[in-house]
């Protein structure tokens, strides 16, 4: 889809569909006001008759508006009460508008939603959200359907309308950011939705190479199992034993900052299918374990987006990638392995495999001399019990970093919620036979998983995002969401802003 910014008044610009907001009970936004005047009160008339809904998220399409209106259609988007119009309501209105435009016949549209005031949010933010919503509405994963029919009239062009020339530059910046973040989200969703027989560890490595080709500032390196053996990555390799697909350790480096600036390192869990291994999962919904690489997908999507925006930052993405399958050679409960850090691990449950691959990747991260490390993983079912499908679980060994990520999540409407870490939880990992067990027993599964990782991240500031609940949807709408790419991009953009100020 093509995105742009147009300066001009809503009644004067030509368009197949102009999108404007109205508040309950009958308050027109500035752009709606202009259209109303130009159409000799058509909108007020329809509102009075009750033909235009003003509840937040309702949409009404007005065909061939009368008078001097230059657009062929007006899409009126209900925004609810002005006093309740917060970021959540704005996103709801933007999503409803995007769906209505996508379903309609117009192949080109002009949105004035960013003119609406949302407390605490900039024009650039409002433009970003409109673009993300349009991408989301237009997204389809049908590349594996033999009779996929493209929509008859897909939306090809979306312009953001700004009435005041002085706002055009900021709107353009927002559009640019929105485009990049949306592309990152889309890449992450596609990788998540691809099945395990296609999206293998080698496929993820090929993706990293594909992203590398988009920018001179990117470098890629893929370690094979032999090299991992040399590094002593016994934990990661223990998971790969049960699989015929060779494991890969992918690192993708983006150098947009100054030489010598310490990088932000993102580590993404890349289990391309998690059967549980010998501790086999039950059959119901096991297909969804193809999504167990969504952490890896979000890291790749974020690196692609950061490179597209040419963010002035150094960034490294690390993806340990493997399958977790049962086999005659697979790890067995009770097996003890030695991690790259030298610490030994008793594998009491082969289904707690994410932490086994992440711990070696986290030790590997040390060689990049990181400013901070954030790992992203579909790590525990317990996180879904705790937070449902709404918020990412966040745990950290550094409160400042945790606060930064929480703020970024709030701002990007991709929220996280912090859970505590502490010695009392860490003690649950005690093993009679090794330095630690890979499970923490009953209770606090998300926290004990993070404590496990915390034993490998002592040398740097680190945060862990458990995205088991937010990375995909089940049921009727089954599919990857692309989260938390918006959170991660907000985090990186905020860091770049801060760098500019001081
Ligand atoms: N990939 C799963 C976590 C998961 C489960 C994500 C369900 C989304 C939905 C992970 O590898 C896993 O199996 N974790 C176990 C850990 C347990 C054995 C301590 C879990 O959560 O059951
Ligand atoms: Mn598992
Ligand atoms: Zn898993």
C-alpha cells in the first residue's frame, strides 16, 4: 500500500473516500465540519435523523455527498464522547475506519483522523496508528491457498490529510515511521503464520539474509551446529538433538549509530515447532506450536524496520533457531547438559526448551558488549494464565530498563506488564544433580522461567518479554499478531530521541 501526506481542506481535496470523525452526541470534527458546510448540512441532517452512528468504532458511508464536496464518498467514523477519547478509543476508531475502507469499493482514501486530539499523543503518533490500522485491515495470509482470490477492490493508496501546512513535516515523519513499523509487523506475522515444514531454522536464516540485502548497514552471520559445539552451547544443542532440521544461531547486526556506541541486543526464541519433545504435549491445538518462533520473527521484523528508518543506533538481533521434537536421540527427562556459560542444567521437562536455547544465546550476546539486552519469547503457558492475551509479561534485572519498555508498550498501544523476580522464586530451580533444573515446579511458571534466564544475564542490563499470550490469536481468528514489534520499535525510537537531546 502506498502512503502519503496531503495538505488541504477536507472539502477541497479530491478523493474516492474521505475519512472523518464525529463525537457523540453530535459534535463534528473540524474536517467533518467543513464537509458539512460544503454539502449544505448533509452530515448534520444525517446525524439528526440517526443515520450516522457516533458510538466509538461505528462507521457510516455517505455516497456521492451533495454540494461542493470533492470526494466521491465520506466515511464518517464514530468516536464516542469527546471526553473519553483516549489512545484506546483513537485506535478503535482507526481500526473500524480501516476495516470499512478495506471492505468498500474505494481503492484510494484520504484520512483526517489524525486531526483529532488525543491527550499525550503527537500528530506523528496519530499518523503511525492510522497506517498500522490500515495495514492490519488489509493483511491476509493466503499465499498457501491454491485458489486465493485477491479482494476485488483493494485499497491501494492512503493519504493523511492535514489542514495546516505547518503540520505536514511531522505528519510525513509519522507516515514514514508507520510504514516501517507496519512492514516489520507484517514480516513478523507472515513468519509466524508460515507452517513448521516451511518456516524451519534454515528458513529463518534465509530471512535474515534477505533483510541484510536491504541495507549496507546490516551484517549477518549464521552459526552451524559444529560451530555451536565449539562454543560449548550444550543447552541449545540438546534441544536440537531430536530434530532432523539442523539448528542455526543467527545474528543480524545493524550499525546505524556511532562506531563504538554499545548496541541494543535483541534475542528472539526461534523454536520453529515445539512438540514438547519426549515430554510430549497433548494433541489438542498442537498445530499452534508453529508460532513458537514469534520471538525470533519479532526480532527480524524489528531489525528490518530499524534499518528501513535508518535509526541512529547500533542494534544486534540474535536468533537461536531449532525444532523441539521427540526422537531416539532426543534429550530425555533427567539428562544433564552443560551450557556455554559452564553452568550445568538438569532437563526435568523437555518441553521447557525455550530457556535452554535462550540461555546459550544470552551468553553469546556478551560478545557484542551490549548496552542492554532484551529477549523476546513465547516462553510459558503460565503467562497466558497470568495476563491473558492482552499484555506481554515483562521481567528484568534493571528497573530503569523495565520502565523504558513499559512506557514504550503503553505509547505504542502494545502494552506489557511487569512481574517480579526474586530469590524466593529462583530457589524453585534447585536440582539435586546439577547447578539448576530447567523447571521451577508448581506456581509462578513465568517468573521461574525468567529466573532461569536471569542466571545467564548477570553481566549486563537485561529484560525478558514473555509473549506467549500476545504473539498470536487462537480460534476463529487464528494467526500471528506481529506483536511486540510496535513496542520494540517505540523503545528504539525513544532511545534515539533521547540520544539526540543529550
Ligand atoms: N512454547 C511453550 C510455551 C507456550 C505454551 C506458549 C502454550 C504458548 C502457549 C514452551 O516451550 C513450553 O512448553 N513451556 C512449558 C513450560 C513448562 C514445561 C515448565 C509450559 O508453559 O507448559
Ligand atoms: Mn515447550
Ligand atoms: Zn516452546
